[in-house]
């Protein structure tokens, strides 16, 4: 093993740019589906159902992608721990780009009947498998290349892919949403999905031109000397199942809360409050801009006071604003709707910023990809049902928002508990040695 040296900041910036750009494109594809589920799929793929039931059915297909994520976590966790983080990330971006583009080519229920929602579910399932390996790979590639004392701020960089992906997807739908309703429902909604094909080439280029992480190279050297380790996923569950449960709780708000304040809010605003779809899309765009600012600030704060503390504080802040955020949306006043959505997204973005540093720090390197991927994506399974649960609670409440507000508070409470427990684990593990080496990124 070569002597560790201080990473070159220029090379780190190039690596972070590659990790962020690929993640942003991946989340663009994934969030695009959520927006379409709220605005389009209930009308074109479930037209025979009652509008409320159609929306529920549309969100069920949305949830299918989250159910698939642990499968992707298991598959790509194994690939990432055995064959490399880079190999795994190349496969995930290829799969995501191809499936998203194909959604834009799908015939609707009016053309092929029941096969339309069936094919939609299949493609969504493949999207979920892809995302199951994406986040953990991008996060580990970032953290395993960078100094441990900066993991709070560096872990927030891949997280920026989430709001940027939301901006791109919501912005794309905002543009096509300016079309007349007939044109929008006929062909306009397809355009943002079809853009995934050319974006795939760009994302693949970025992934091909990054180097493998120093931690994985050290693992390869160890495997050559001592033979391969047992199956990473099996080892992760056998040795650290308790830490994985903690990771699920800590990550829950950043994923589930976000879909409540974006995907569900769009549906709630248009279906229950009668607001224009453009207003709700604009609200999520503004909320995403707020999220970008919060992620950067929260990441820097994590370097000072600790990542797990920032996660816990952000979850408490979300509990405090859960009801006020929805009260503002309920006013139906455009400016206050924007403020309410931004307030909710901004608060839950605080724990989302450093969650990568929290979860990855709890697991040893030999099965870290598998353990991190399973923890994060099992939280994703729960999160995928959040819009469905919020819609059901709203229906029970006669269209009132208090059910959704309580759900957001409950999710935030899970993250408070998970973050504090994670802090206890991280303190016990102590400052584990990190194989920091000079980063070489191909031109």
C-alpha cells in the first residue's frame, strides 16, 4: 500500500463535479416520474377509475419503484463491493436513462388497455433497481476520495443532485405544461422523458472518466493477498443489522419527507385545493432552489458540530414547521403557497445534507456499499408509500391537510431517533482510519 498523501483540491473538485452531475441526471429521471404520477398517469393510464382512486393507483406505480430499490441495493451493493464503485455507477446510469426514455414512448390505456399500466409498472420497477445502487455508489466514491474532517460538507455535494434533478424535471414539466391541455396530455408530457436519451450519453461520459476510490483499491489488494471476503450483503445483515435499522430511521425524513412536500403537495394542491398545476410546479421549483442553499449551509455546519447532530436538529425543525407549511398552502394564495412548500422542503433538507456521512460512517469498508445501499433504500421503500399514505389520510380527513402534517411530523420523529442513535454508534467507532490517497481523475 502506497503512502497516503494529501488529496489535490483540483482533483477533488473534478471528482465532486462528476459525482454531482451524474447524480443530478439520475434523479432528474426518477423525479420526473413522480411529477407525471401526480399530473398525467392517473388520466392516461387509469382513466376508467374515479379521479381520487386513479390518483391512488398512480401513486401505487410510483411506490413500485421504491419497492424495487432494495433489490437494486443488493445487486449493485454486491457489484460495488466486489467489482468497484465505478462499475456499479456506470451500470445504474445506463439502466436509468434507458428506462426513463422508454416511458416517454409508452402507449396509453386508450391504445393497448391494461397493458399500458402493466408496462408502466415494469419500467418503474427497473428505475427503482437502478436508483437502488446509485446514491450509495456516488456517496461512497465522494467520501472515500476526500478527507474525513470535511465529510459533512463533501457529503452534501451529491445531495445537490436531488434538488437540481427536481428543478430539471419540474422545470421541464412547467414548460410543457404551458401547452394547451389536449396537447399536453397527447404528446407534451412525453418530451421530458425522451430527453433522457441524450442526457444518458452525457452522464455515461462523466462516469467513464472517474477513477476508482482508494478504499476499494485497498480492498482489492487485501483480496489478492487473503482471498475474497464473504458475500457483502449477507455480511452486512449478519454483522450490522442493528446499525442498518438506525440508518433507515436517520435517512427517512430526507427521502420520505421530500416526496410528501413535492409529489404529494402537487397532487394535493391541484386535486383538493383546485390550484392550477403551474402554480404547484412553480412551488416545487422554488422549493428546490431553497433546498440547494440549505444543503450547502447544512453541510458546512456538519463539519463544525457533527453530521448526526445536524440531522437531529433538522428533523426537530421539520416537526416544528409541519403544520405551518400546510396551513400556508391551504390559503391558496400563490405567494403563501410558494412560502409553505419552501418552508417544508427547506427544513427537511437540513438532515438530508450530511446523511451520507452519517450512514457511511457506521459501516466497515469491506461491505460498506451493500450496508449503506440497503439502509438508504429500505428507507426508500417506506418513502415510496408516503404520497399514497398522505393521499389516504387527506381523503379520510375530508380533504383537510392535518393528516399530511401529522405524517410529516411522524417521519421527522423517526429521523430524530435514528440520528441520535447513529451519533452513539459513530462515537463508539471513533475516527476510523481512511485510506486517503492522491486522486487521479482521467481527462
